[in-house]
C-alpha cells in the first residue's frame, strides 16, 4: 500500500474528517504564484533531463503535494455533494 492509498482510506467520504466549511475552504486552496513559477521551472528542466539531485527531490515533493491535494479536494467535493443530497 502506498502513502496515497493510506491517505485516501483516511479521507473516506463515509467517515469525513471535515465540516462543510472546511471542505469549502479546501476547495479554495491554490498554490501561490512563486510556487507555480518554481514548479514550471523544475518541470521544464525535468523534461530536458537537467535536474540536479536536489531539484529532483524538490520537484518530486511538488508532485506528491499535488497528488495529495487532488485527493483531498476530491474528498471535499464528494462530502459537499453528499451534504447537498
């Protein structure tokens, strides 16, 4: 089992860990402009095969954080949909 499967299980919509307010707030979270710029720089270097080890670690952390936020936002949407039903 990988870390994201564990997170997905933890955030099971049948056992929500947030309220309607926190779910709505989660959906508003976006990376700031500085982080977006850095991710784009690292992505370009990755596509060219020019990342240093340190940059690769940083890039992978951005990817992991993005995956985590995607799962969290999906769970928040599901929670809000079920609340509306």
